[in-house]
């Protein structure tokens, strides 16, 4: 459910699994492999969950930075964790 009244979406496990597998393939095509670190900079939307589960599926570590952070804060977190990819 979203922040606005009536703003909601439903997804089945099958649809979620399909999206996660698709995004895991995108991550692999970008060179992400097991043990790599990925930063995810998204608001609370379905794509955040998909990206997080896709990272877990291929064995990549993920760090979630919510979209309310400034560019400087995001930069500090990226440098601290040594991530190889940023998902926005």
C-alpha cells in the first residue's frame, strides 16, 4: 500500500518470482556476482523489493538507502560499503 489512500497494488508470488529472476539476470549482465556489493536507492515501491530479492538470489550483498537521503549522504554510504553498482 502506498502513502495515498487508495494507492495499492497486488502481486502474486509467481509474478514476484518472475520479476526477481528478470532483475537478477540484469544484475548478472552488469557483471554483479556472488559477494559483490550493490546499493539500492529507491523509495518504498515494489521495485525496491524486487531489487533486494534479486541481489539475494545471486548472492550479492545489498545496502538500501532510502530516497529521502541527500546526494552527499548517498555518496558516503556508497564509498563506505564499496559497492560495485547503484540501483536507482
